[in-house]
């Protein structure tokens, strides 16, 4: 496949993920303000994960399609955090469907979101790297997060994105990781709420991952 064909295929797969995310959103319990706080907060946070990840995925793929790679990489860093956080809260390997685990974390995230003086990188007092370790994502965190943070903090490597071979490789890698993280978020919410899950979408994402230059690596120094 040519570079242009890979981008087009990535956009097509995103469209399938978006449709499936919308279906999951409709299956989630309605946010009822008359419910007790834990249930209301859990539903609100779960819906936020789906809506925000689908919106961010759309913006990343849109920017790749319009050759705005730098902006797309900034978005991918956030989506990687979404994936880690979604697993940590809703799909933790040691706390499957454990509302005694899930509800306090949702309450903490709700409080953090609505406060200006809280440490945004922590959930339940736990930092991002430790959360990645607990949910089995240390490899992806170590391979990708540092490089993505370099772009976010505007280090001197940003100018090298204009080199055409590097630009094309990272653009395809960015879409592949974006589709994977978006699908993972839907998977985490699905497992918690027993929502329907479409294996065909997951297979399309896995197939697109074959276009990666190096598996699970955005850029290795």
C-alpha cells in the first residue's frame, strides 16, 4: 500500500470504531441525577471516556489526513493516557467489575476534573507509570510515552518531522496506535458494563497495526 492508501484505510477503520463507540454509548445506563452519587458518577465517567476518546481519535486522524503530524502526536499522548486510565479504572486485571474499586476512582476523577488545584496526573493518588504497570502496559508506556512527551514539551526534535520519510512513517504509526488505543478504551468500558463488543472492528484494528514500522514503538531514540 502507498502512503496515501494507508492514510485512507486508517480513516475507514476510524469510521467503524466511531460507529461502534456510538452504539456502546447508547447501551450505557442513562445518567440519572436522582441516582445515588457512586452510580451517577460511574456512568458519567464511563460516558466521558467513550465520548472523549472517540472525539480525540477523530481529531488525530483528521490532522494526520491534513498533514498536521505534530498536533496529531500531541493528541496521541493524551489518548495513550486515556487507554491506561480506562483499563486502570474499569478493566483492572485484579478488580474486574469490582465497583468497590471502580466507584472511588470515578469519584476521584470527577473531583479532579472539577478542581483547579489538584494533581491531574494522579488518579486515586497513583501516578501514570504505576497505573501502566498495574494494567500490563509498561512496555507501551516506556516505548511511546517518553517520545510523545518530547513533542508535547516542544523539545528540539519537532523540526525533524518535516523530513519526508520520517513524516510518512510516524504518520502511519500514529494512526495505528490511535486506532488501537481507541478500541482498547471501548473494550475496557464494555468489559465493565457487559456491553456488546464487535470482534470485526478489533480485527480491522489489528490488521492496520501490520503497517507499523516497529511494533509498539512510535519512535526509539
